[in-house]
C-alpha cells in the first residue's frame, strides 16, 4: 500500500525510495519471523516497471537529473527479484503481461489493423490504485501491438538505433527469461502430476494442463493454424532494420528515436528545473519534440553497427528466442 501511495501521480516529485523500498522488500531476509512474507507489486505496477526499462523519457530522452535517479536500473532489480524470489507462476506474470487494445495508444494509427482486438486484452482482476501520467497510461503494454512487435522493434534497434538497443536488449532478455522460467515451472508441475498418476495407473499419459497457461503457449497460440502469423514470428526474430522490417515492426513509443536536447536558459520552458515524477509527465511532454528541442540521430546511429544482425548480443538473444519457440508443444 505504501508503494501504491508513493507511486501515485499526486506526489511531486515521486520518491525513488518507493522503488528501492519495494526492491528491498523482495529480497530474502528483510522481514522477521518464522515466515518471510513477500511483497508482490500489483499487476499495474509490474507493467509500469517494465515500461520504465525502455521508455524514452527515462532513458535516451531523460534529463541529467532523471538519468541520475537510475529508475530503469532499480525497476530491473525489482523485476528480477520477482523472478528469483516468487517465480513467474506465483507472480501470475502470464496474466499480467497482456497487451491492451491498440486504439488506447496515441500512436495507434500506425497499426496495420487498428480496429482489431489484440489477443490477450487486459481485464481488471480487482480494485487497484491507478497510476497517472503519460508514461504509465501510454506504457509498453498499451503501445506495443504484441510480444512480436517488441521483438521486431528491439532487433531493428540493434542494427539501426544502438542507443535505443542498449535499453531494449535488457527488456527483451528479461522477457525471454520469463518465458523460459515460466515454461520450466509449469512443465515441472505437469511432470509431477504425471509421476503421481503412474503410481496408480501405469498406462497414464502426461497432460499439459499447466503448460497450456504458459506465456510461451499464449504468445504462440495464434500461430497454430495461421502460417501468416508464424511468418511474422520468424520475421521478428530476424528483423534487421530494413525498410520492410521497420514498417512491420515500427517504434513502440512515438518519436522514440528522437533525443532530448536541453532548452537554452531564458526560453519559456527550462527542462531539468525539477525532477519530474512518473505522474508528472503529461501529453505536452510526450509531444515536446519539435526541431528546436530535439535531434534525430538515426543517420548517425545507422553507421554505428556493421553487423546485419546487430552484433553478438543481438545474435545471442535471437538464438535464445529461436530455441524457445522451437520447443515441441504437443497440445
């Protein structure tokens, strides 16, 4: 509850200690007593923290003060601790990592099918304190069409936009780790149930009831009888920043490859006068990208990477992804 309050958009500025407090709460040994309870963030907070890893206002377009806060780094620590101390199943990550309707995002007009619902539309599971502000409201799970949009755009960045890639690779690596761990946890449950059945029925066959609820199955389910959908998965895995790939997997956040440029003293608005909170970023900040305040480095970035696959880190993540999607699923 304290974390909800500190994350509320009513506070100016948001206290970075809110994130630090939750990070410490997820670390074993923080609480006393025979049983150490674990403070699990709410679904909305977990969604926001994944957004904090890559949102341009806190990464490549952040002011010096916001960079000093290290919000993406602390958010990653929390997300990693959730996996280490709670696990994907207990944290209900497959139910949290869902994509909302594309129309809810300000750059929804870029979608190829803006009127269609994206599989896995989120539904409220109960009362939850809302987190205001443009960063929270137009977050990752709203602006990304689906997981393969994240994959494709991330790998496009590995070739064309290395400054964005340094953040997207962290998120992509985390999501792939979640996919991997979630599958292993659920597969272990099904194996245990199968072994117990063998004790009474030697002819029993394994049932993959738990595995069917995994993120891997969820994000691949639409490919089962749709070759076009499977082609999109493959295209995302091999996205190389080409014009076709940039069209199929465009930037997730509007104008995200634009970079922050300080306004000169004496002008009407002075960026960096105060540290803005998560809820303090408004629509004006999101659209504050005219030529006098921003600089597009895309041409320079394009020259930084010579590898068509984005370098060794990108290749390793591509291999990891292909290994995961090639897991045989007999469902």
